[in-house]
C-alpha cells in the first residue's frame, strides 16, 4: 500500500523545511560578524537547519562570546574567534586556525561589515579607507583564504552580505555604496568564473534592518543648524527596520536554492533597483527630486 501524500500550504512548508535541512545537515559553516544583527541571525539559522559545526567571528569579544554560548546551548559544535577583518594578517591567521581544526568549510557566510553615512563632501579620506578596509578588503581577504580550498575540493557555498546600496546608489552613503558595489561586482564575477568548480555564490542585499549598524558607526547627516540626525535615523531603524531573523531566513533559503541575489525586504529598495535597471537617467532624476522635496528626511523623521 502506498503511503498517503499531503498537499496544501502546510505540506509545502514541510517539504521546504526538509529540503533546507538536507542541504545544511551535518555541514561546517563559518559566519563572520556574528556578534549581532544579521550575522548572529545567520548563525542561529544555520544551527536550526542542522549544521554540525559553526565557527563565528566578531571584533567585539562580549558579543562573540554570547553568540558562541547560545549556539552551544542549541547543541551545535561552536567556536568563536575575535578577528579584525580589515587586517590581512588576522584574516589569514583565522583561516589557518580554522583549517588546522577542520578538514573543510562547506558554507562561508561573509557578513562582517560596518556602516558609514554621509555625502562625498562630508566623508574624510580616513573614513573612506576605514570602511573600504573592513567592507571590501575584509570580504576579499575571506574569499581569498577560503574559496580556493572550496574550489580544490569541488564544492562549497558562499553567502556574501552586500546591501541594496550595492545595487543602487543611495543618497548620503557615498563611501558605503562604493564598498558594497565592490562586493557585488566581485561576487557576481566569482559566481560565473567558478561555476565549473561547483562553488556556489549568493549575494545578500538587505534593506533597512534592525541592527546596530547605525548606533555603532559614524553618520554625517545634519540639519540646517548643523545638529546630527543620527538619533532620528537610529529611531527609524529601531522602529521600522526589518527583523534580522527574516533576513537570515531568506538568505539561507536563497543559498540553498543557489539564487544569485537575495533582496530583502523587497519593499524597502527593490523597486529602486528595478527603476535603475530600467533607466539610470530616470532613476537619477527621480532621486534628485526626492532629495529636493525632503522625501528621505520625512521618511526617517530627520530634521531638515
């Protein structure tokens, strides 16, 4: 007698969950920048989907320890390394330590990064170098030290956290945009170039997410009196930002499905990406009008 088969939304959800469990089950994963926000949510998601080992990094020891303790409590073999990902030497030392303990890396979530708000005129060269070193060079270092081993082994999956600011040039984020456009260009190139080596690449391009990215980093957006709007932007992200768990779930599903790009939440800036692809000239005209009318200031509750 054949077994009964279930249909409908609940059955579909169960099949999807089993598929993701099968994909991640028993695998070794690395998550950088896992002390909070999206990185911590990715580590939690990997644990819930059956990863055997999850090795996490962060520059904040306290946050790192808390993530490792939580993963341990979930029955996962977890380790944490304090790493400054802007340092080639520290990234190299971390890779050496990882591969000395583990034979391979199945899943690399290259997530570590920082934020920096401000126009080109308001951003110093020191700040440009700082954000480039962490967001772009940090990604390059991790990919350099991990991807060749995946290629040699003939399999591996890489999730690289970029941003919707790596797809469209968002105002007030000049230096940050440069770093995320760089990550998008690099990872899209690698996806094509390494397809025959069975190394899969997925770009995560989040919108406005409820993380520490505003609180922890510089933001040069001021009102006419020269007073910082950082408090208003922090409040906007806290009240309107998407839950990192939602982002992580979409990202890991995209990784399992080998999707090139995951934009989440689409409602934040996905429509701007569509507009920019349709007509860059129209996109820039629309954004110029929006800036003149103070649309972004009103949306985030900022003072003009």
